[in-house]
């Protein structure tokens, strides 16, 4: 019963139509996270990165992994028939990131 309540809350929060859709979205997030963990060493090897240490390592991680995660979200979302949900999710994410870099207007 507690699981159903959680799924119902997620359904409302994400504005989804059914509990099956909620489960599919959760599966997409799970597949994406697992894939990123699995692919990370290969991506770093592709770019000639042996180990991530210090500021350089953190910078390279932030430069390479988030785009991979976003691409995989759309890929798995498409495979499981949830492309429209994840496309909206991507737009919302990039709008949020864009707001961090916009200059705020000063109030007079």
C-alpha cells in the first residue's frame, strides 16, 4: 500500500496519466544511471583520461558525464515510449541551467 501511495504522488508531481507510466519513467531513470556508471570508464578512456584527481578531474567529469546522462535519458525514454515526458524534462533542466547564467536586472 505504501508503494502505491508513492507512485500516486509521483504521478501527480510529474503530471502523468497512469501508474504504469510512472513505473516506466522510474525504469528509464534506473537504466540511465546504471548505464552512466558502466560507460564512464570507457568515455574517459576514449578521451585519454587515466584517473580523475584534483580540479582538472572534477572539471572533466562535469564536462563529460552530464551530457551523456541527458542523451541516455532521451534514448531510454524513447525506447520505453516516454519520449515526450523526457523531452519536457530536458527542456526544464536546460531552462534551469540557463537561468543560473543570465544576468538579473537591477530593480530601480
